[in-house]
C-alpha cells in the first residue's frame, strides 16, 4: 500500500467533506477543470448514460469516483453512475483497504469477484497485459449486466503520452490511448477516459494533501516478487516514463509536445498509414498531387 504522507493539508484525518472541497477548491485548476474539459471536448457523456465507474483501489480510480460524484451534483448532464469494483483475487488486507477508502470517501461501491489473479500468476510472458485485458472483459460484462452503456477507466495524461512513445519506440507505430472507443466484443458498450487531461503529479498531490493511502499494485505476482527485482520495474512503460521525465528536465514542453503530436498528424508527410486495417501509401496519390 502507498504510505506516503505530507505535512500539507488537514492536520487530522480528512473527512469526506474535506476531500470533496479540495477537488473543487484547491485542485480546481489542475484536476476539476481538466476533468470537465475532457468530458466536454471529447463528448464523453451524453444525457441518459448509465456509466460504470471502474475502481481498482488505486489513487487514479478513487479520485475519478469522487470527480463523477461532483459532476452529478454540479453538472448539467443527466446521467447515472455505478461505482464498480472487481475483486480479481485481492488478499484480505487489500480488499479491506478498498472498502475502507470507499466508506471514508462516501463512494457506494458494487463489488463482484473474479479469478483473474489465479489465472495470470503462472503466466510468464506479459502477465500484466493479460491481466488488464481480462479485467476489462469482466468489467464490460458486469457493467452491461447492471444496465450500463459505458465503463469509465482512470487513465490520465501521463498514461496517454507514455503509450504514444511506447508505440513508436517498441511497436514501430504511431498510435495513442483514445479518450473513448466502442467495444468490439460487447455491443452497445463504450469505454471512456475522463481523466485524459489530468497530470499524474496532480493526482499524487491531491492524494498526499488529503493524507489518503491507496493501493498501488495488489496482484499476487507483485507480492511474490517483493524481495526480488520486480519484473514491472523493468517494463517498457517504466522505461518510457523515466525517459520522458529525463527529457522534461531539459525541455518543459516535452510532455505537451508528445501529446500534440497525435493531434497534429499531417497525412501529406506520412509514408504510409492504416485505415480500417487497410494500408495506404503516399505513392497511391503521389502522381495526382
């Protein structure tokens, strides 16, 4: 569990009211405005939506739950939320930590179980990738069962730019983590990422300001590797995260420029691109230009 503390913020254990006030007051610019901007700019919520807000127990998803509650109170859109927690095989301590945080923050969670951790523990190649894919499938299925048409995941700005660089450096492709997308396996379901524009440092600052302790990675694989060099520590995502951090020391615009690179794609300067699985070359129209 994350036990980082700070002297900033309330001197005593914060109440739910303190936590909510910090979102719309102290962190209004860094968190609240960027949350509402992403919703409006990418049209993430429509009237009549029933959204499964997916909570893993970490800082990002717990903050996202509170942001949705604030939006329901102060927003203009007519929508419903279900705060969905999947227990993929947490140990008792971690499962209790999620429930305690939800109670402290007045988040009415709906919990269901799966056996994902048992399945991926013995997988040697890319267990984290498989775990993430399986989690999403279970969340889609449960959300649809509960009458939802969307699931919301807590990916933030840093996740987005890391994905862009990972695709270029290790996948040989230009792609990004989209702010929303239709499910290919669950008809009528959509995935949205309302924290798309929020920086991870802002989330950490909010957490520490309120003296909150959330789960980091609670999988059985991490528990088994606690005394060894964690496979995750040498993962491609962590390598890219460190690279971006190092580059940002020299150029403060690095993160924004990485993000903007997938907003400003000029097809006239691209050798080839794919659309709906079909590859198009610049040669296709070269003689016509």
